[in-house]
């Protein structure tokens, strides 16, 4: 394990932000972690697809290269897989599909590592990773203990978990155990999956067909970080009281919503941001994507401060117009 100094991070974050870390180390074995616990501050970097970096990261950046997939149970209707946290999420999805198992097909092509997936409970096309997680294992920096948190212990919520709350910064996720179904229970009702399957001419889809449909839709809709720097959705969809929504509907009758429960609704942040006129906005190299107003983009040399300032302006304008404050999904270092 070799610590390097003054390490450029531009190629290691999907925003493509020019940033330099004071120090950086790559971890390949869980046993290497105790030796790093004394460093403060320290930052864990997976695929860098959900972070907004400052020009200088003052501290130690720990790159995660823990690898390995192990099958630990094989039952009539499911298997259990223990997956090291540094595995690439999409490669893991492809591995599952190659075996004919299901559960993660709707989350194909989400960038990043397996270890980051539980942190914000990644989700796409009607499925969240919590639906297939048995437990998450992490190394606690303070106690040096390896802890296993069951799915309920992880307190998963919408783009949320204990790892963004009480456990934030306190541990390194080392492994995730997934329960994958041997009997395809497909979820094709969300978004354009059904129509894409029809275009593909697939009447009786297998999990791999659903993944293919999802990948086609994602490629047509989402900006590719290799072409233009971004971190996917910058904001979460805000949840507001039903009463507030009903009042807003009097002024904005076309405001979309999804019921969360009897007293709350979720409002698409994209609609709120677009209604404030931000879609396609650009100032210097920081902007809002032309087709996806949830996605902030770096046209080349935008820095973290500029993207943050733009996000502040967006939040303020949405607050002023709707008295709703969109929360950031991206982790700001
Ligand atoms: C084009 C694009 C599309 C996207 N689409 C989706 C989508 O559909 N759904 C969705 O939910 N998300 C989406 N995202 C967001 C992103 O892919 C996920 O949040 C992903 O899980 C981030 O993984 P990562 O390895 O890149 O994490 P990083 O960006 O490297 O890290 C994110 C945070 O987690 C912490 N962290 C990372 N690994 C560990 C670990 N092992 N232990 C402890 N802490 C850790 C980091 O310190 C950081 O604070 C998208 C992003 C992009 C760029």
C-alpha cells in the first residue's frame, strides 16, 4: 500500500472536476484498512460518480479496489452473493444476468461501485438496491470492528440510508450481500420499459432483455460522463405535505406528483427546476443539462465551487417560487 502525494483527481470523478488530493492510497485488501484509520480527514472514493470535489482535497483519499464475488447460498428460488465493495456496479449486474438471475436488471448502467450502492440506496426504473440487499459489511474506523448491518439496520429510504446519517464518515463499506431471484420477477411497468421491449420485439422478456431495454433508454436520455461531465441527478425529488401540494396546485394545476402516503407527496425536482427556467442554463462552464434539468453539467473547466454556486441559485429560486427546497443527492466533499 503506497501513499502518493498531490494526486490529480480529474480523471477519477465523473464531473471531470480538476481537483488535487493532498494524499491518495489504493486499498486492495480489507486488512489494509486499520493502518489508515489514524488519518484525518479521509475520503473514500469509488467510481467518483456521486461526488462534487473542491479544487483541493485536504486529506487522504482512499481508492477502493476491493474485488471478488462469492456465491454463499443456492436455494430453489434464490442465491446469495457476497460482493466486494470495489466491484464495478454495472459489471456485477452483468454477472448476475449472465447466470440468468434477476433483481438488479432495472439498475443496469448505473455508474459507480457496489460499495457505494447502499449509501444512497441507488435506484432506477421502479427498483431500489434495498430490495435485493441481505446485509452490508463495513469496517469501523474508530473501533476497527467489522460490522454486519442487516437490511433493516441500514434504514434504507429514498436515496438515503444510515451511511448518510449516523454512520456518515465512520466506516468503510467492505462487502455487500445480495439475494438474487432464480425465478424472474420482472418489473417492467416503470417509465418506457414496456414500449422499449416492444420496439425490441420481445414478448416474453428475460431479465437480460429488461436490462437491455433499460440501457437503451438510459443511453438515449442521460448525458454520458465520457462526453460531458456530470454526476447524474444532482437533486432528489422533494417530499412535501399533501396540504401544501393542494395549495400549490391551485396556482400550478399541471404540477406533477406521486403519493408517498396519506399525508405526503413527492414532486419531481426536474419539473420544479424547469419551471424556474433553468433547463439549458449555462454560465462559464457550469450548466444545467439541455434535456435533463436534474443534471448539472461541467462543459470543461467548471470547478466545484462554481457548480455548488449554481446549485445554490437553483435551490433558492425553487424556494422563492414554490416554498420547496430541493435537497442535493450528490455528496459534497
Ligand atoms: C450518468 C450518471 C447516472 C446516474 N444514475 C443513477 C441512477 O439511475 N440511480 C442512482 O441511484 N444513482 C445514479 N447515479 C449516481 C451514482 O452512480 C451512484 O450514487 C453510485 O452509487 C455512486 O457510486 P460511486 O462508486 O461512484 O461513489 P462515489 O461517487 O465514489 O462516492 C459517493 C459517496 O460515497 C462514499 N463512498 C463510496 N464508496 C464507499 C465505501 N466503500 N464505503 C464508505 N463510503 C463510500 C464516498 O466517500 C462519497 O461520499 C448516476 C450517476 C451518473 C454520473
